[in-house]
């Protein structure tokens, strides 16, 4: 397949809207897709010449073609938790989230929600997520089976949690190790599936269980590890009571060997300098979840402060649905821009779209496979229409530059701006069923 449109891909972090060396943009661009990969990219005329006469051309002009969006932290079992009123983190977990997650002991329920969740990702132009499943092994089975069937590159893990949660949601250090290991052996590296060791957070894991999580990471060093860190003041205080020997919250994970370049820490809002140092020194990733942090009243992630450190923190962005309030990475970056504004800074639109694509791919250490339009990488692509709604079309009349068009896409855009999503070279959004069942 040959795609034609305005192609945009990033080479590195764009410092300003004038940093033209940070990205490659083709007004009349072409992408040749072969065997699920990008076989050629560049000016349409050149790519078309390489493609020869047999290739079918899908003309997406005047829309933009970008690498598919990446959501670095999301809870697939929380689709019926999103938009739950009136609580902060710990009450939200106890009142809404934990009761909902108990339903995922039922494999059929897990499979249905996994299907609807991945449908929604495709609808939003998100082609890769790092997902939390529930504590139940069968919830991860359901997620991976559904993801594998669609040939999506997704990272996921069964949540490990053995205390401070309802009985039906508690595993044990041994069962969490055994179930995780069985899932790793079945799914990690199968097709495009990747496993993440997923201790929920320090509050719901005993020291013995965090020890087991560390043992899994030592046994399988190429896995990701994902957890929550420093989201809310009550959470931090409770963690201090549960781990009285720890210097701070980050030290709990540090102690069990859970920091490192494949470690993804959701939230990281109230970090001390020592904690930020520990994360940056180890190459760990802080995951910015703006809609969730605003919705649960958790606090303001200081993106620019983390970036400006002498050794910058690696940062990813994410929806954190169901604490987050929108599945769209466009809506997420719009809220992210506002959080950064409340910290007295601005994020330029090229940096936003770098973050949603290559930036998140680098943070997840998968940029050799996804997150760019580079030849040889997987053909996960989103097609965006900056004139998707009447209000957007009107604003486009005065948006002359690419930077302005991207910024209006981020500020006004949502799934309506996603014309098509390609997963491993195949059109996936237009193939979605029209009704939810
Ligand atoms: N901390 C522990 N579990 C969760 C969760 O499910 N969502 C959020 N936002 N924070 C958490
Ligand atoms: Fe979360």
C-alpha cells in the first residue's frame, strides 16, 4: 500500500517552533507500506517511483500522516470507572476502582472489555499502550489475546497486589510471581506483545511481593516494570507508614531493585530532589498523566523542571484512564499544556507531538520499532484532519503555519480528527464495528 498526505515525523526534541531540524515534514509526502512495515518514505513522487505500478495508493491529502500515538499508562479494566464523581485517589480506589476490577475474575467480561478498549484506542489514533490489567491472570490473557489478534504492539501486565485491597483482589507474593511468570512465558515476545511486571503501588504490595517483582526483573531483564509513584499526599504518607525505613517513596522501589531504564513510574508529582535524582540517575521514566492529575486533584507535574535538570528525567505522557478523563492523546496533551502553563511555562506544539509519538516511544525503549515514520519501522500510523469540525475548520482559516495547525489540533481535536489509524500497515479505524456490543 502507498499512502499519500502531509507526512510529519520527529528526529529529536524540538526546542522551539522554529527548530526545523528536529522534524521532517513533507507537504506532499508518501509512505510505502509492505509486510506491516514502512518500506519507503519521503516526497510522494520519489516513493511512488519506488513503489512501481502495482501498488494501491490511498490518497489522504490534505490530511496529516503521523506515527500512531502512544499512551504510556492506562488501566484497561477501568472503562466503567472513568467519570466517577467526587473523590481523591485512595477513596476513588476503594469506592469505585477496586469493586469494578473484581469483575475481571470473569474471563468473558475481561475479553469483552479488552475488545472495546482496543477498539477505542484505534478510534483515538493510539496504536500502542502500556496497560495495567487487573490482579487476575485471566484479565491479562484476555488483553494479550485481543491485542495479538489485531497485531498491535502493546505492553501489559497483570497487576500484583496482596494487601490493602478487597480479598477478591488480593494475590500472594508466590501466586503473583507464578502467574506473572506464566504470562511472560506465554506472551512476552509473541507477535508484537510485550510484558510489564506490574506491582500496582507500594500500598497494595507487601515487602515480600516487591521482592518478587524485583526477582522477576532480574530473571527477565528485558521486561518493562510499571507502577505508581508520588501521586497524592495521603498516598505518600500511608506509604511512609508501611515502609518506615525508606528515605522516601522512591526509595521503596529503589530498595527492591525496581528502578532502571525500563521502569515506568506513573504520576511522579510530589518528588523531592533526591527522588528526582534517583529516577534520572537510573534512567527511569516519569509518566505525566495530566487529565488524571487534574480530575483526582492530585497536583501539577512539573514537566519543564524535570526536563531542565542537569541530568533530565525521561518523561512519557499518558491518559491514566479511568483516573484520567479522556482516551484521546490529543485531549491529554491539551490538558498537559494547561498543567505546564500553571507551572508558568509553555510547551511548544512540535514538542507536544514529539512527546505523543517519538518521545513516548523513546521513553518506552521501543523507538526502533514505532513512534517515527522511519524506513524499517512498523507501519503504525495516524491520519489527522485539522479541519475535522466546523470550529476547527474556521480556526484553520487563520492558522498558516504547521505549528499553528498542530496546536489547534491539540487544543480542539479529539477522535473526530482521526480520519484513519493504520496498525501494522492495515487500516484499522475504518474497519471498526459501528455499535458497541
Ligand atoms: N494508584 C494505584 N492504583 C491506581 C490506579 O488504578 N489509578 C491511579 N490513578 N492511581 C493508582
Ligand atoms: Fe494509573
